[in-house]
C-alpha cells in the first residue's frame, strides 16, 4: 500500500490504560502535561463487541497541549480481568510501553526516588547514554565526534515502571526535532506527549510486523538488528544476555519525513526477539480488560475499508462489526499478526483534511 492510499491518518492516536480510579489517574498524567478533554461509557454488550470484554467501561480521554497524536484513554472497567502486567520488566512477549521526551530525566528520577522512600511500588533504571553517532554514522563521515573535543549528539533514556504505567523518557542533547515531541514546560515533569508506542514479541518471522505497512499504510522507517555487543539503552532495559540479538522495527505515520525537521511523533517502535531468547509470555495480560497499558488506537480514512482489509487477511482477526465507542466514534477491534489488539477508529472529515499526505 502506498502512502497516498494509506488508511492511517496521523500518528498513533491513543494509548489506553486500564485503571481503578479515573480521578487519581488523571491527576498522575496532569503532572506530565495531560488534561481531560472527553468522558464516556459503554455497557457490557458494546464492550464485548468492541473490546472482547463483557464488562461495562467508563473512559476519559486526555490530551497533551493541542497535539494531534499521542492521546491517552483511561479505562475503568466494572469488572477488570486482572491487575495486568504490573511491575514486570519491559522484557516479555506482549509487553507494551510508551516513550516521551523530557526536559530533564534526572528530575523525573528524583520524584521516583522520593516515591520509593514513601513505599510506592515502582522500578526504574539509571539513565542510559545513547550515542546518536553510532545510530547515524552517515552524518559524521569518517570523523566520528571525540569526547571532550566535539559536541556529542545524544539521548539519555530513563525507564520508569509502575503498576499501571510503563514509561520510557528520552532527554535530547544538542539537537532538536520540532515535530517529534512537544514539551510542556509548564507541567510539573516538563514532558512531551507520547511520541512512541512500543511492544515486544518473540518471533522468528521477520515479516511479523508487515501488517502495519501492508494493511494500515504506515511507513517502515528502518529495521535494525541490535546484537548484544552493539546495544546501548536496550542492554539494560531489556536485560539482554551476552550474545543475544534482537531487532527494532520503526514505523512512522504517512506524513513523517526523513530529516530532523520533518520527522514526526506518533511512531511505533516494535521489538522482535528470536525464539531462542527466553522471554516470559505477557501477551494475555496486555490486552483490553486488564489493568495497565493494554490497547493502542489509530484513526483511519475509511473504517469499512480497513475492516474489509483486516477481515480478508488470513493472519488477522476482525470478526466484529464497527460500533460507536465511549466517545461516539465508530470503531472496531483487530488482533494483528503479532498477537497485539488494536482499535481502529473512523477519522472525521477535519482530521482527514488536516492529516492526509
């Protein structure tokens, strides 16, 4: 599917979290610059058709500044299926998490340290150094930057895991990308909207993620093999074993360009481990109805056409017709070939006009 025919509109629309207390969850995300913009509910029959869960659900949608992607949907189930993945590390088949830019990762780490002292359950990692000259050597020719001599273009990545939230924070050094993360400096944590939605699977099939380009119409920006000896941030946050390798598949929305000035947020960072790696299976706990990060949504140009595409593929499941969701938007659920549940939503006329290629 070419970009001009892509069903995808904009970047990833929402990351959905199952919660027990909507007000407390809204207060948490307010610290990162998110504010409620809509509230709605559906009964158990509609929830069963839309999400595969026979429980009524009340949801709140949160937006960061006026961004058109990376929204959050908080979902309070009357009868949640389980507590979800909880404090389990990122390493795991079916594990989901989100990425945001932050003005200062250490500042967020200070809050985590203070929360730990009060007995708050969480795990975090020390900020890791990502040397961008290693990822983008073409920008440096034969003269990579030297420490204490040249300016280093870099990222520091800090990961914070709590029972409901799984967040990776990225702090940029000496470069900007104006369309990739807008930081709210008036928020407590001085963070951006969600710019990356990530998940991890175990598969020996290098085409397991092709659905996102072939059916949805996203741009495959890169596929990088990351062996243990070349891993930077992932060595610690994925608990890599010596000699282990994995692959990072990066998908971007149709409008995203290749330069720092044209690259957009709303990406998918998808991680594939071979079957020889030992990953705990967390897929069943990262689906709708469970607490924590459990669903991603994307807007599409033509919902019926997208439904037909999914229904005609032998490697997806889209058995239910579209229905209005909690916010009155027509949507349907699909299980992608990698086993991850998605909810596709009909974009409105203004969104199609503003966000089309």
